[in-house]
């Protein structure tokens, strides 16, 4: 008996999740990649026939984003001499994770779409905090410290705005699918 597309997609995702529990991140990544590849190779007509496979494929793609998100989170902004470079590197890592999370939306599964957009908001919120919490250069007097902190705060505001936009989008989607009412 031939496995259905739904079961194949579910199997790849379940294997990936099991491998993560076993701390086998490379094997998990391969399993998620296989599921994403199977889904990507399907025609739109085949995708419409899926019952549970769409959810499994979206979950697998989300997990690929989580790997990048974990790398983003692990990168610290803590060297005052390299603060600009570190913020740029952290932002670059967030953008890479965000691109994967944005692609989850194309899978058309509401739960994983909401989770992905929410994770993007969380990423921007955490980047804002990292900028605000960055160390000050040594030797600043009180006034210079205030000016420096104000500059950091102004930089962080753009990330606060992006976080808010993502969270607002999550709220709208939750309303649209009936998870939330005003």
C-alpha cells in the first residue's frame, strides 16, 4: 500500500521533531528539509487535496525558521567597541529567520502563519531590547551617557515599530480565524 501525501509530510515532520528531542539537530534539519521539499514539489491541485499534510509541511518550515531564530538569539550585542557591527550582524540573523517565517505564510495554514508572524514580532522586540541594553563606552560623563542612551533608544524604536506591526497582524489573523474577539 502506498503512503498518502498527507502521511509522508506528517512522517517527515514527526521524524524531525523526534530527532530534536534526541538532540540530533542535523538529522532533524534533514527531515524538515525533506518535508518542505516534498510540499514544494507538489502541484497546487495536489496541495488542495491535503488534509493534514499542509499543517505538517508548515510546521516543518516553521522549525527551519526556529533553527535560524535560535542562532539569532544566541548572538550577543555586548562589545562596546563593535556595537554597530554587532547590531548589524544580529539584524542580519533576524532577517534570515524572518525570511523563513515569512515563507511559512505561503503554506496556507492559519496556526503556523500566526506562529510565524508572532515569532517575527518577538524577534524585533528582542532586537530592540538588545540595542537598548547595549553597554555604554567607558569614560562618559552623565550628560554624554544620557545622549548615548537616547541615541540607542532612537535606534531601538524602529524595531519596536516592526514588532508592533507583526503583533497587530497576529491579532487581525486571530480575529479572522475566530481565535479572538474584541
